C-alpha cells in the first residue's frame, strides 16, 4: 500500500519526537507512549483512562498527576503523551485493517 510507508515514517517520527523531548523523564514518556502499564501511579491510571475513555478523566486525576509531576507543564505533557499514544495505536490499527481488507480476496 503506497500510503503505508508514509504512515510508518510519520508515526515513527512522532513517537521519536515524543520520546526525545519534554519536561517529564524520558522513561516516563516512553512508558506512557507504550500504553502506560509500566508507568508509576498516578501516571498509569491517567494514561489508561485517556486510552480507554478520555471523557472519564477527572479533575482529581489531573491534580494528582500535576502534584506528582511537579508542574502544570509536566502534567500537560503526560496528558498529551497519553493522547498521542492512544491516537497512534488507533491509527496503526486502522492502517492494518485497511491493508488486510485490500489484500483480501474478493
């Protein structure tokens, strides 16, 4: 599929940029980018909530992350990393589904 290479390159570039820059620790960014399971609390809970049902993120979760992260900017980065990670997983899944449907016999 022609767009698949561009997708892979763009997605990889975004993942790399997220891993390599920011105010929170690189290992925390990497853990959140990977789905949050290896992140410490309260970051894990917030990352999982963003992934599964972002509309359920509570003010209390954000306050707890802000206090643990040490700043508003760090908390924002946690939320944005979790959001980007969730979007990238969905984007990857969509491209796999399109590729499978395109390769399927009629």
